[in-house]
C-alpha cells in the first residue's frame, strides 16, 4: 500500500479475508487501498467492517470518517449532507477513544473549517480543536491556524502560520506544499513554484504524498 502497488495489496488482502473474514486489520487496510483508488463505496464497506469488528480502535473510526468524506466530496448535496454528519460522528468517536490521535484532531479541525455549522462544522469548533492541538503538536496547530485564518480572509496570518508550520516540522515537505496551495489560491504563482521547489528538495528519497500534491498544483495552475 505504501509503495503504491494497489493491485498487489488488494490481492493479498482479499486472500487473507477469504481465510479469515474477521480480520479487522485486513478490512482496514483494504479500505485504505480502495480510498487510494477513489472507490468510495468499497472503502466505506471495508472500513465499516473493520470498525464493527474492533469498535474501540480509534484509527479505524478515523479512516471510516475519511471514507465517508471521500464520497461526500463527490455526492449530491442531499447525500453530502447525510454523509457530513457521519464524518463528524466518526472523527468524534476517534478522538473520544484516543484524545491524542493527532490525525483525527487535525481532520476534525479541517472539517470544522470547511463545513458550515448547520452541517456540524464551524470556525468556533475549529478554534477549540486548535487549542487542543496547541498542547500536543506545534506543526498541526500552525497548519490548522493557517486554515482558520484563510477562512476568515486574514491572509497575512495564514501565510505566517504556514511558515511557522514549516519551521516547526523536522520533515516539512507537506507543509511547504500547504504554503504552495495557499499561494495558488492567492494567484501568486511565482511564490507557489518556489514553495513547491523547496518542498520537493525536503522530500525523502522514498518519495512522499507531498510530491503528488506539488505536481497537482503545477498541473492545475
């Protein structure tokens, strides 16, 4: 899965599940492969199965929330509304099971920034999550602060927070790409290209999802 060999991963996991359909970890990994391939319904089914088999696993609920979110991004407005409620419920469950699940906190904070309060989000809730992250992880805190500031059209603060996230991270490739995305939104394409170059230079030799994000920005802009 980490090497991007989706077909091999699916084959191995399906073979494992044919021998033991109650293997929660295999269902979870298969969900993640399907998410990588944007097979939303398949991903939901597998993540739901993993969460049912091991309901106290925080990460299983996190990835189930991500699966619902993937479908919501491509669904009708009515369906997206229903799915958004499920996304929040799963992220909340993930955090309840593990209050130090940084990925779940970050995802819930981003959800709150992007989704109106009517559907379960809101900037006030995002700011609450930011206060929790401030005590746990400086990088994720600055990232969320940048997204909150951008939503408020406070672009000076947003840029500063992205730069602080980069300074706080020992491996800042993803934070550089976050700054690059900010510049792309602001139509500052020369700064975007410089940020992508810096992010690429800081990426490990094994590669990173940051490279994919940088390539996507260059293609789109």
